[in-house]
C-alpha cells in the first residue's frame, strides 16, 4: 500500500535543458533542492537561481543592506560548492512576499525571460509566509502562461520547512557530500538555527520507502503541463486542485491495485474450479479402478474355490495316472 502514497523506488527528474529555481530566501535553493541541482548540473543543464528576498528577517533598516550582502555571499559560495553560477537577487524585503499582489506577475515575467523546461518552487504545504507566497505565485504564473497559450514549464515543488505529499523521490546519495558542504556556507543562518541538521534529517527520512542503498533523498511534487491543464479545466481554486490531486493520485493507484487484486482473485477462483474438476475426475477414476479390482478379486476367489473343489474330487485322483502317462508321452515326442 505504501506505493499508493509515495514512490518505493528512486524517481528520475524531468529531462531539462534549462532549470529555473525560485528561492524565497538566500539558502532555500540549497536546503530545498541542492541535491537535485547537483544532479542537473552533472548533466550540463543550465541552472538559474532567482532569490526573491533579502533574507534580512526582522533586522532594522540600518542593518538590512549589510545582512543582505552577507546572505548573497553565502548563497553564491554554496552554489559554487555545487559547481553552479551565482544567483540573481530581486531584493524584496524578507517576509513581505505574501503582501505583494504583483508577485505572480513578477514570477511570470521571470519565467518568460528564462524560458526554462523546469521551474523549482517551494511547495504549497510550506508554512513560512514567503515560502507559501512563492509557491502560489509560481502556480499562478504558469497558469497565466497556460491561459495565454505560451510555453508552460513543468513545475517541481520542493520542501524546506514542512514535509509535503510526495510524487518524486530523487536519490541524492551521490551528491550528499556536496550538498552538505554547500549548507555549511550559511554560517549566519546556522548560528541562529541548525538548518543543516534539520535538512539532513529530512533527506534521511525521505528514504523511508526506498531501498537501503539510498541514504539521502529529496522529495518533490510535480505539476506537468498536461496535469495543469486538467486541473485548470475543472475550475475552482487551482491551489486546492493541485493539493487534492495527490489524493486523486493515491485513489487512482488504490483503484488500479484493487483491480489487479480482483483479476488475481478471478484467476485464483478459476484455478480452484479447475483443480476441483480434476479432483472429481480422479475420484471417479479411482472409483472405477476400485470396482474393477473388486471384480477381479471376486473372479480370482471363484477360480480358487473351483480349483479346490476339483482337487478334492474323486475323479481327479482316479485320472492322475493317465495324466502322468500323457505328460511322459509329450516329453518323449
């Protein structure tokens, strides 16, 4: 049943020549999808990271610029550890994205400029307001592209601060050392909270349904253009449709599994009927064989009784010399 809800073998990421990463803060791109970026980088995929906020948290205005510069240096250092180019920074205020009504339009413009095959964004299950705002903006942006009849990339949702319902589990064991090293670049953040430890725990946990050879994995939700079209055509809230789609997928898997079990049951019932018929046939043959044995036994007993009767008769003794003479003559001739 686990395979109804999560992959039980490592997943392959969508094939892409170019990838765009939408990171609410400087570090989300590494924490959330650093392993996948390393995997894409190994295949020479073009990767662009777009960091939306300054990551300055609740710092006063007088310190925000210096904090932003520190965060940029740490992010670029982390990306370099994965062999990736520096990020592009929008510089919006940390924790302000949910209040920006233009965010979906901004993200849509970025996507149009980059024309990526895959867009990576935080999941709709995230609890940080900037993470959730970015997820919703990414979804709204590709929905806008779909409505306009333009190229729609595949949207992959990554997780950072909250586990999501998973559709892809990417084996990042090969790249874990590089991701771990990259996470150590965020000195300012790891001093506040040991994010690297938390992400390591999350990536280890994500191997729960996978073979023992997978030591670290990243989890992703997937929204390809075809599925986006299906969700959008059904009307209602697209956000809810995307979240509920996991339930639909699980139900579809359960239905397919139930149908397979039903087919197996039907085959088993037919096999059982065939076996019963074979048992009946063999039982009938056994009955006939037992009857034949009984007849033969009765005939044998009758012959033995006849022999005994003959041997006991006086005529048999009287004719004994004649039988011996006849036997002697047969031997001579």
